[in-house]
């Protein structure tokens, strides 16, 4: 019957008759569809922009090989020939391209004065033209470059304000400036758009091999080897090694780009925040459809009486509901597309530089709308809403003809009602008790399983808390009436306001639950965001490397000397850098699963004042005495705090054994760049006296990348153990020049980076800049998520409005009888105002309380999981943000009932007594 045009015409007529209810239903369904669309398009835009970036700036480049020796900046010619011969003879599935690559500065004029265009950290690239075409068939050029010619990418040309035929000046490794004529600006594609292994360069300039040799000082060999796979395989598969001691370190640049791309994607968090709102939207849609079926009760009774079957009624109901659902999905998807463009432009566009600092990835995110994906999304949402329609339609068709003709719903089962109520109360209390235990007393490390258990217990407690709160509201109505009488609220209005919701417990529970879920998610989002902000606050975390706010990495002694000379020669650097020293950490493998970084304690490190202890041996009177004892040689050692007996358990890596300060420890040293067999003998071992345990004296990312589990020894011991040292594949630097400057002055930090880049030093890093950008982005993300969750509160407000308007329709005769027995208009108005307010306020307060306790449980588990040597993150309840949100939602939940209350007051007693429910 649903295929009949008559059914659909009837559906349209019913929709038109109930215009207000239809609009509210459309709003309820469209909000969920809009939030799903925003999440999907955010994911699609980040992924498509990332794929476009990889195609433009990596193209066929899958891996980059660099010399294995950490004090060499290039492959020697003979070494390179042997390497290529080895792979070619064995038929390896690779193509190779030797290149000379460096980051240099490029200017539009010889004098880099203020206001003149200048780009720092430009990726200079040089290679053989014939080999390049074999490596990348799509490589674009119009012939072999002369030694004074260059190609630059179009974005770089726009930034410098130049075009083909103009000149640019390139700063060489020794600080000299050399002019090049721009031969062309080919579109970035693979080699023409390469931005370095980390993707952070500001542009690409391609020069001849001879020019590159003069700019870099590399006269024999290549600085790197580009590799592309000739067979299809996952990007995380590393370079095949045919020798145990491979003469190269490989970087899977394409895989690392994909990983960084994942770091920019906030879809998971966005989906989690929107999940409760989407669930609430579906629940509300079902409730509205059930109420729509109840509104047609007498009509369906007449149809059944004249011979229509229940299947016919389900068809008519489904047609009307599907039309409303389809319209709602169309509106929601359309609004989601529009909102996505604004959100992507606001978030990814306005904060592009901060995102680059955070991810180490210069990736412009643009909005993309995949037509096939949107169509599939539309069909998926409509499918799930169709399931809701079928569920509501089955219930609408299950009616008793006689009772329907009388205009009253079928009587509900009353037998066993008291027992069911007691069981529901008991189950709610059990769920609440379990939640309290998990939130306040359960001690566990964060994992997918433990957090899932807490989440499920949290949701169950929300259901139980809403049920108990509504029961208590009904039981406490006399007490509540006594209290509200004191503020001149009619007592009869308070008593009656709790009776009707109790008669329709299902819809009352649904709307209160919607408010509770939304407030719970708002509380969780605000509280967790506050925790993240506190944890990433630069003012409470270490922003240095071993006490020095800045550092510049070097691969060779020549690069080290260049950095030191540049810092002394450049006027800006001389003014900003207060002290300098050099440190060359390395890794030592102590067993099959464990390696840690070793650093020498020097006078310069101690003068900086950045080396701290968490505990020292009893024989030392001060921390200074500990560091001096280690520096002066002997067998003293300062271990990372993870070695300390009693160190708290966490998910961070930790050694197998524990010791106390003052005890002896024997460290065994194994071959670092190979797997260690269980029965393998160490290359050497040495006994030390533990002088103390070190705090985390460097920025968190610096520790992860360069100074993992920092161990401090004397310079003499450090030199003796150097032969067993090695470096991880991501540790590209042989050592670091540490730079002393004001640690938290972003203006001076940027000025130093620019000044040193002008003289060829492009490896300067200042942790504070990145962490400050992270703090800014966390703040923006938090505000955005709070906006999303607060916006989803509209779902609850719409639901409350619908059931209150429906209540006025259902009780028109009852209202007239109340007027006839003496209740005045003010009492009727208070009745409907309080009735809706009680439902909304109960849900909001319950969601706030359960949200606060559940959030505390999550935060307690997460904040306790810290790296050894770090202080647990203090749990701060963000009342300054939650109270205003709570106040606004409470006020909205109260004021939304003025409309239904006004409609009830407009009913004339005589007219209402004669009316029939619509």
C-alpha cells in the first residue's frame, strides 16, 4: 500500500496540518544529520588535502637514505656506487636517485632589509636530469639547468613576488649570497615540490649539481638517496637491507607524512563529542514519532473500523514519517556542508602556522565535498532513521479499535507494576554505586579496556540517575510545593506539575535523559579540555634541552663550527644568546628491550642551572654536590627517575630493575643497532654508584626524540663508552649546540631563528614556540567542542517544547475542567511552566552531577599516568566555564515552556470542552 500515490498525498496533507510539530521534528532530525556531516567532511577534507600534498611534494619518493655515520653529511662516490650495485645486482624492487639536498635561505634581492621578501628554510635540490626522468616520469623541466639558473615552485615565486626571468639570491652554507636566474616556476609535483624529509621547508628551489656543490661544500658524492618502490606495498614497510651493517639510515618519508597527517585529524574527538548529540537526536526522533502516532489514535481507529488492516496503517504512518525524515536529513546534510566550510576555514586556515609548528607539517587544509561520500552518508542516515520509523510504526498500528474510537490509548499493564518499579530502583542504585566506585576508588592504568569499562559504567549511571531523580521529584512534590509557596508560586500548580509527567513516564524519561546526556558531554568536554590545557601549559612544563631554551643540531664537526661561528658573528644572535655549549648524546643498549641516552655532565651544563634531581644519595649534602661528584669522574652516575625504587607504575617505558640512591648498579652494554638474543653476552659492563635520580630536565618531545631516559655520567666515562653508542633511525644529528636565551619570549625566539637562518643555520629549535602554539590550538579546539556540545542542547530544548505542546493538546478538556472548578489563568500558566521546567532542570542537574563525577574518574586515571620524574597533573574543576553554560541552559529550559503555557492560557473553557483532540 505504501506504493500508492494516495498514501503519499495523505502523508503530505497530515504534514501540512501539523506545521509546527513538523518543523520541530525536522529540527530534531536535522541537528543529528548536520553533526554527522561535519565530522565526515572534516575527515574527508583532511585526508584529501593530505593526499594532494603527498602527491605534490613527495610524488614517487617513498624513502630517503642518508649516511649511517652520524659525523658524515654525504655519501662518498665510491660508497654510493657500491650501494647501488648491491641492490641492482639482487633485483631489488627499487629505483634510486642520488641528490644533493640542503635547507637554505632565498631572497628576492641581495640586501635582506626590512620589508624585502625573504624565505628561510627553503629546500635546495640538485640531481642529474637524465636520472631524474627515469626516477620520476612526471618530472617537469624544459632542459638541463645552467650553473646560474634555478627552478622554483609557484607558491615560492608568489611569496617572493618574482616570475620567470627574475633573479633570486641564495645564502650558501658559509653565509655567502649567490644570485640565480629563475628559469621557470613548474607546478609542484614530486621532485619539483620536495620540501625535505619532514615536510617543513617553505619552498623548493632546484639548481644544477655544480651550483649545489658550491652552495653546500659537498664536492664528491650526494647528501641523500631518494628511493621509490617499483611494486605496490604498504608505506610503513622499511628499506630492505642486504647487509648487517648497512651504510645508510632510511626514513619512510611517505609513511611519516601519513602519520603527521593523522595528527592533524580531529575527527575522532569531534565524533566522540557529537556522538551523544547524534544518539539524542535519534532518541528524540523516535519519541516524536510515537507522539505523532498517538495524535492520530482516533483516526487510525476509524480506519481499522472500516476495514483497513494494521499493515495499511503502518504504511500511511511510515510514508508521513519517511517524508519528514528525508526532509530533515536533506536540511541537516546541507547545513553540515555549509558549516564544514566555515569550520575548516576558521580552524585550519586561521591557525595554519600554529598547526605547522604542532605537526611539523606545512599542510594547507581545504574543504572537500566528495559527492559519492555525501550520497552514501545521506543513505546511511536515512537508513537508520528508517529503522526508527519502522519501530514507531509498529507501535502506532498496535491499537484496540474500541479504545481508539473512544480517543484514549490502550491501557498499559498494571499487574506487577510495583515489582517492576522496585527492580528498576534497585538496578539504578547498583549502577550508581558501581559508578561511584569507578570514579573515586578504582586504581588502574589507562588502557582501552579500562576506559571503556569506565565509560559504560558512566552511561549506565546516567540512566539510573535520571530514573531515580524523576522518582524523587514525584515523591517530593508536597515538600517542593511548600518551599515554592514561599516565593508565591501556587501550591496547586506545583502539585499538578509533577502528576502528568508521572502518567507519561516514558516520554518524560526520554526528554530528561536527553538533557542529562548533553549536559554530561558538555561537562566532560570542558573538564577534559581544562586538563589538557593544564598539562600542555608552557608555564608548568620544562621548555629546554638540559636547561638551555634553544638548540641547533649538527651532523658534522664543520656544521658545528659553522653554528658556533654564526652565533658569534651575527649581531642579533650575539645580543640574544647569553651562553652556548655543545653536547653529543648517544644511545646505549642495556638489554634486548631497553636503551637509554647518555649525556656528559659539564661545567657549562651546571652553570645553566637546568639540571635537577628528584632524589640524591644520603652521602651528599646538596644537589650541587651530586652533580660535581659526577662531573669530576669516578664511578658516580645519575639515573633517570624510572630506576628509583617506588617509582609509580605507568604506561610509559621503564627499565626492568629498580635501585635506591647510594646503591651500586651494574650496567651491561650490547650492540646497539642489532637485535639482542636472550643468551647473548654483553660487549662490556661497568659498575656505578647511584648518586641520585634525575628529574626530566628537557622538554617532553626533546626527551622522546633525542634524550630518552637521560642518564648522566662524567665526560671521561662518556668518552669511554662512546664506542658502544649508537643512534636511533630518527636521530639525525651527531650533536647539538645549546643556546641560552630568555626561555619564554616568543618575539626574541623568532628573531633568533630568523637571524641564524639568514647566515645558513636552519636547524634551530626552541621548544617554547611549539608548546605555546600547542596551548593556543588546544584552547581553540576546546572552544569549538564546547560550542558543538552546547549547540546540541537544542535537541533537548526541541524535545521539551514538543512534549509540552503535545501535553496542551491532550489535556485541553482537562484544562477546561480545571478552569471550571476554579483555577485561574495564572495557576494554569504556572502549571505548564513548572511541568516543563521540572523535566529540563532535572535532566540538566543530573547530567551535570554524573558528568562531573565521571569526568573526575577519567581525569584521575589519566592524570596519574605520568612519566617518571614528572609531577602528576593537578585536577582542576573548571567551574568558571561550566557555571555560565549551566546557567544559560537552565534558563533556556525554563523559558522554552512559556510558549506551551501561553497556548494553554489561550484556550477558552467552553471551546475546549467541545473540542476533539487533533
